[in-house]
C-alpha cells in the first residue's frame, strides 16, 4: 500500500504528516515553508508511494469556511495540477491547533519547545490525518 500525506496548510508554514505504508498510524513528518511546499511534495512523491493527500478544511464554529480557505483553494489548484493522479480529500481541522498545543502540555514539553509554531503545525497535520483515518 501507499502512504497518505496530510497537510495543515498555512500562509507561512505547512505541517506535514504521513501514514505508514499500511495506513494504520499517523506520524508527523515535518513543517515546510509554504512557499517551498510544492517542491517538497515533488521530492517526497519521487521517493515514496503516495495514495492520496488530505488537506485540512478550516471552518468557523457555524460551519462556514474560514478566511484561510481562499488561500487553500488556490493551493489545491496547484496541487492537483502538479499531481493529477493523486486524489485530494479534505478533513475538518477545527480545534487541531488547540489540541496540538494541549498534547504538548500533556506530554510535559518544556515552554521553549511549545513556542515552536512549526511543531504545532506538524502535530496539527498529524491530528488531521488521524481524524481522517478514524473516519474511514
């Protein structure tokens, strides 16, 4: 089987998480500067078999799209143009940043490490991917 790659897309940074080849476990991979994301994914897909991308779907509490959805839509066009054979699915990402921060607290992570926004993005991508796996 191939991996599933999840993205917590952001204007500046994007958290990246992947499954194992059996698609059982979601693990944080890295955080990438968003401007470098497509080239990062080209390199990753060149070395790993990827079945699909899962991109976070930011929504407001009233279920309407958040303002960052416009940025994500532009990115999705680039993603599907670059990887036309890899399907893209969306996963609700409400509360993932708060849950990521809370998991950092719960694990006893030191304050300096908790201030690493890139790590929060990576953990958020992992939570998005785990929620996707649980859904399917």
